[in-house]
């Protein structure tokens, strides 16, 4: 006798929730053969395939589920989430927005959507949804924090401060509120105030890498290089695969004109991150300072590959060619720098000097 589809679904769901995905998939395929027009089986098959990390196939099942009348909001959400995991962010955004057209109060969707927007630097768009989230749950500390974080990114320190103070008032142990307060003071050049908040963040959680790195950055500004280095070393000991401490250590060593040591730090950073524009730039700079001109040119070129508008790299590369006596190539690079930024005085001066050599 044919088993009731509701009972079948419950059986599949039970196996699925125990993360026995292959067994659940067997049951699901059998159920789809028996009830080919029942969209919920395609829906749960999509979830099972997600468990098996077959995200493209999951998307196909969610589409079939919608065609067969399954819950469109749930299907669209999981379809968007698959694209999110696959780092196909524009598609993820598109389908998260479809979900919100169906249910404008779907907080989980807004959380995922704002996370993508934040990573992509779409702060104004993100802010619109964060405000909706906070309006739906005005006492939610996490939403207040997200708002403060994004407001800092767009330079609205005053409004960010309001949210951070509310968080501390509600939970004085919320470490990240102190960290962000410190970052605001750091951005404003109020380094002593910044240090107070970074120290408080460390007091609340001495395993938070970021607190040590930002504290180290402030100590550099105060020319307390030894203390700054200690902060970066502690941060590295917390997570030696995080590029943030190693990069900042490189910057410190560059400032101290310890170029060979800085070079090693930047080379290590390259192994740890895909966010490479500034790393390439600083590596090129410290190589140049060691008269390793060919290597320096190589990394200025890499910086330019990442950001074709990097007029400083063009200028610096041009000056290396100038030092090498290759004046025509130097001029091309100075000209490129000025094409991007016609008011860049250093490139103007370098071009004038180079022309005098011809």
C-alpha cells in the first residue's frame, strides 16, 4: 500500500535532521517517484542536497518545488542562501529581495542580505535594512551593533556613538561596543581615549585579536613602537593565520626603516589573504628602499593590477625607472599617474626632473 505523503515527509525530515543525508536522499527520491506533483519533497530534497554541499542541484530542487506549489518564501530563501554560499552574491541579493517582497518582516533574510551588502561596501543600502531590523526588534543588541558598525563605515560617528552607548547601558560586558568606541576615537585622532576603550575591550576578552591590533595602530601614532609590536605579537599568537597582525607588524617595521624584516611580514601576509592591494604596495615600497628595483616594479605592477587607479604606484614605479636611468619609461609612468590624478604634485615634480635629464 502507498504510504501517506505526510508520513513520508515526516520520515524524511527525521532522517534529515539527524544529518543522515544520503539515507534521507534515498527516501526522498523514492517519495518523489510516488508523489511527483508534491513540491514539499523537492523542497526537502533541496535541503538535503545543501547538507551534501551540492548547492547548484539544491537550487534546481527549490525551483521545482515552487513550480509544484511549495512554500515560495522558504524555497526562495534557501535558493538565495545557496547562491550566498557559492559566493554568487548578486544572485543571492536578488533572491533575498524576492523573499522580502513576499514577507517584508523576514529578519533572517535581512540579516543575510545586510551581511553581503556590508562585505561589498554597499553601506547606504545596508543601512536601510538595518534600520528596518532595529525597528522590528528595537531592543536587539546585535542589531544596534550592526547599525553602529555600518555608521562608522560611512563616517557617521555621532549616530554610531548613540547606538554603542545604548548597548553598553544594556550590557556593560558587550566587548565589541568598547572596541568600536575605541575605533571612533582612533578615527578622530583622540588616541588616549581610544586606548582606554581598547584596553577595556581587552579586559573583557583577552582573546579578541582585533583589540590588540587596533591598540597597536594607536600606539604607532603615539610613536610607542615597542609597545605596538608587543600588541601585534599577541594578536598573532591568538591566530597566526589571520593577516591583520602580520600586515600591521610590517607597517610598523617599515616606519622604523627595518625594511628587510618588513619585507618578510608582507610576504607572509600575501600567503594569508586575498585582499592584496595595500600589501603589494607596501612590499614594493620596502623592496625599493633596499634597492631591489626589479622586484619592487613587479609588486607595484601587481598593486596596479588590483586597482588600475592607483596613481601612487604608477608614480613610485616611475621613480624607480628614473633611478635606473630609464627616463622614457619613467615619464610614461608619471604621465599615467597624472592622467588619474592631475593634481598629484609629486608626479608633476618627478616628471619635470626627468624631462631635465633628456
